[in-house]
C-alpha cells in the first residue's frame, strides 16, 4: 500500500461528463512526486501538439504531492499546469492555503480537467467521490461570494474551495486560480483555462477516516515536529513578521525596485508603498497556510481618509510582488488604492504581477503616443495617476470596452495588436511579465528569466544572495548533494559567469523539486528555514522510500526537461530564450544601481553554457541522451 498518498488521480472529462480514476505504480510516484511533476506529465501525455490553450483540447491539472497534507510544516501547495494561454508554452503556477491538503483527505492526489462543459459547472469532491454540479447561479460571482454560496449549498463551512472570479470567466489570459479568497496560483493563466472549460470552482472535503492513508514512520514525523519551538524563534520565522512587504525598502536600497515599467530601479515614493506606511494608515494582521509557522500572509482592513475606499480583510493584502507591481511599476503611491487593487485581483482571480505589468505597459504606450486618448475609454493613463488603477482593473477583469479587451490579452499580444513600436514597452519573456526582481541588478535572474520554461519567474531559481561568501560558508556543508553542486561562492552580484550559470541550472532543478513536493519556498529549500536534508528526511518518513538527495534532484531535472520538450513541441526555439531590450539599457536615475544593465555578450555566453550543462545541444534542443538518462524518452519518440 502507498504511504502518504492515495495513489489515485481524478480525471474529469467535462465534454462527456465521464469521471475516471488513474492509478499509477510506486515507481511513477517516486519519479514525479506530485505538484508540478504530475501536472507536467499530464500536459505531455494528454494535450495534443498545437492545442488551443483556451479550447477543449487543453488539459488543466491541479496537483498535491506525496507529502502535502502530512502533519509537517508548510506543505500546503497546489500546482496548476496546462498549456498557458499567456505564453503558448507550458503553464505553471503554485498556490498555498488549505485546498491541496483537503484534496488529499478527500481521496485524490490530483484533479485532471479535460474537454469543456456546455454550461457552467463546479466539482464537488468528497470522501473518494466526485460530482459534477450546476454552477449557473455562481457564474459572475467573485471568489468570496461563490465560496460562501457553495458552503451554504453543501451545508459545510469547512469545505475548501479553489476557483475563479470574473477574470477567469472572461478568459483574461493571466487569470489565476484562487483558493480561500486570497491564496493565488498566480502565473501563466490557469484561471483562464478553468474559465474556458466552464468550471467555476472545485470544492473539496474529506471526512471519512477509513479513506485516510497512513505514514511510513509516524514517530519520525513526531520527532521532526519537536523542533517547532526552536523553529518559531529562528530568523526564518521572526524575520517574516511583516511578510515579504518589507522587501520594498530592501529593493529600493539595492536600486532594484522596478519603477516606471522597469526603466529604473529606484522610486522616490517608495516609503508610501512600504509596509511601514501600510501599518500607519490601516490595520494589518498576519495569516497563514496549512500548518505553517512562518505566517507570511497579510490581511488589511481600513477606510481611506476620503471614505471612498473600504478594504475587506477576507481577501488578504499586498505582499512584496503586489505592492511593487501595483505601486512602483505604475508609480502609484496611495496605499489604499494599492490595497484595493490587490483585493479586486483576489476577488476577480487576476494575477497581480501580470495586471500591474500590463498597466505599466499601457502607460508607457500612452505617454509615447501609441495608445491614443480616444482608445482609453476616458482614462488618462499616465504614470503616477492614482485614479486610473482601480477602474482599469475593473475594465480588464470584465473585458470592458476596447481597452479592457486589449489589456486582458497580456502585454505581448497587446503590443502585437497595437504595433508602432509598442513591443519595446512589453517587459516579458515568452509572454510572461517580469516579476519585481530586476535582472539588471540580480544578474543570475537575467539568465534564468531568459531560459525558464514558462518565462520570467523569480520563484523557480536561486538568487545572487544565496551565492555570497557568508551563505556559502553556512550552507555548503549542510545541504548535502544539493549544496555541493550549487554553493560555489561568487565574487559579485554584478557578474554573470559560469558560477551563476551552474547556480541557475541547479537552482532551477531544486526549485522545481520544491514545487513538485508542494513545499512553500518561504519555509523550504534554497533560502528556507528547512533545507534539503530536512526535505529528504520528511519524504522518506512519509513514504518509506530511501530517496537520496541525488535522486530527488534528478526528479527536478526530469521535469525541467519535460517542460523544455513541451515547449519545443509547441514551436519554441532558441530565439525565445532572450530578454526585453530595456534590460540592456543602463539605469539613468541617481542611486545604487545607476549605470547597471545586463550585458548581451555575457548573457549569450551563459545561455550557451547553460544549454550544455543541462544536456541540450547548441540550439537548446534536449538531446536524446538526456531523455534516455532521465527515463523520459517517451516524451519525444
């Protein structure tokens, strides 16, 4: 019998209403582990080449893992995988909360959605069963309203709900899947795919204890949890007392706070969008995910001085990425406007990074005369205009008018529609907007953003800060096989060389492994409180396997390569592994990053070296030998 997991993957064909269960052997689970591993496997095996991302042939997978839901800290993550409507390649997103553990308790390790329902539906998964139920009365509701209605309808306030709001229903290409109103699987458009299938939400509840799986070594799990009194006093926990929001100040001090659509790295009004200012003008509280001691989630409550904005804490509050994308990207400096914009994104299931980026793109196009006033539905799209952020998010999420429809497509497609040089202002890789970590300063991200399978992403690699001398001394001897292969200390954050390339290769594998296991990166992995020895210990205690760190890292490597094969099947080439032109232009503003930019020559050299280290040819094509070595030759017969 399996330990720690159900051994069952729920498959729902929405076209035929057929519900089936896939059961894989232990070797399969050991190779793919869960999360992104399960999702990318089903993307490769179930999605035909050339499928329309918003058509019935696309497949959306929501996956837990072999250890998610175990009585261990910060194992809460769900992975959403599909063909991305934003990039046209592999889609990947993770979200925390409580939904993934509840799916496990309900009897399944993942849900695979195929086809398209003719009418709106939701799934009710409980105690090893699944029902397809009518959702016509839920369509058009926001995530909070639909969650409350389903809980009342099914008579259980402990039901966990993952679903979409109007942005997903309207197939905004970067719509996300939200659970518990504020936990977002944010990037690459999973919510748009769910909306294209006419699925409003997936509700889960597991109460039948006879279905509960066992753990291989319960005493080992108890022993691990005995560390918690010490852990909650550690810097990894106490340092997150304000969530990630304080990174606003840190990024400003480094000169890497994305400002004016990534044209500069310092923002004069940075304190107005900081956690300090938020705590001065509104009530801010900490919340958490399943069994997590870090408690990095924020919830905000208050009313603006003019009485026009009231914040609902049920929808959380901005973290660093949202505070930057809805603040410095667009040069908004009103904390109530930013917090309400964040709330609307969670209500409507819209990725905050992508919507902030596309609005910054629109402002650049407006100020350069590409977007004409008559195209903007009466909005003056100038940087620093606090009055346009909220109405523009409303328009985008509801695809209202010419401007709402245009920006709902994402900046890459919008730039193609507009022409006239708009492409220069689309700050994305493979269609996925850059998050709030600037490759002009964090040079390792220049390489990773360029080559990553789903475009610019900051959570799927290590950072320059993990490679400095102090980190090297403290972690190289602790993290075992992983540490030995990544922690070569670098001389400077400003370099982009073989050390950064090696770190990007291994960091991507290690971060992918973390996503496969459903571990939160705020607590686990490269920079987390719990390291890769802890991860290995917990996997083996839960499953009874004897996995080495080498085998675990190989699992991450396997999925990185499957993503690459998927993209190549969809027509991606070496030309797609590149950065926006603005990354090569030196910063002009006074500050710590003045004059900094990415070197084209260094980036090209490191991309070529990266390919070689990954076992790809000079064009980035995965070699047959690499596929055989990772036991995935089936992916490209």
